[in-house]
C-alpha cells in the first residue's frame, strides 16, 4: 500500500516513491527497457516538455522502479486532459513485489491532481497482464515498435 507521503510497504521492504529529475531514471530505463543499447536510446524528446514528471521508487538509496508521465493526447482516444505513461520499469530483482503497481497508482493520482482524466501508454505485449489487473483497456490491435517489439495501445479512464 502507498501511504500519502509516498511510502510503499511491500514484501520485506520499504520503498519511497517521489518525483525525480529525468537523469535519475535513465540508468534503470536503459537496463530494463533498452538492454545492450546506448543510454542515449533512453532519452526521449518529450522528457523535458513542460508539465512532464518522472517518478522513481527508491529502496535504500537505489532506484528500483521508474515511470514518466507526459501531458499528451493520443489521436485515437478522446479526452479533455490526457496523459501518456512511458518508460515504466522495475528492476528484475524486485519484480512481483507490488512496486510497479504502487508506482503506477501514485502516477495516476498525480495525473488526476493535474486535471488528467485519461492515461494511455504503448504497453509491451508481455506487460498486458500487469496493466489489465489495474483496469487498463486495450484499444486496437497489436503493433510493432522497431527495435523494441510488439505493443498494444492501452488506456485508463481516470475520471468521467
């Protein structure tokens, strides 16, 4: 469970979730999402857009989970104030302990506080079960992202 202060109490660990500078998330983004590629492949043009925020889950001064949120509409989704989730990852040695769920719920709450009513992402096909458990819906068919693999457009209705 995530406390109001951003603490997550998981299986045998305490993790603090907070907004961090983008530079703090690049190492884990590279390790998990772009293994074997140069770290620059993890630098998204949108990372420095106005309004963007980056979350990190930190355990014992080590970043173990990350997610970035961008104020960005999707052409096939209708929303007054849509946000995009991108670059979400948890370190392999802490997966399955609820950190990703806590990180995403914290991000959804932060988007809501910023007036967001929809969150969308291009989810890796392998991550579909994770997002479905958190009530994300699929829009359209599977598609390929070059050098990364198969994905689905998914979205979460923050409010009506």
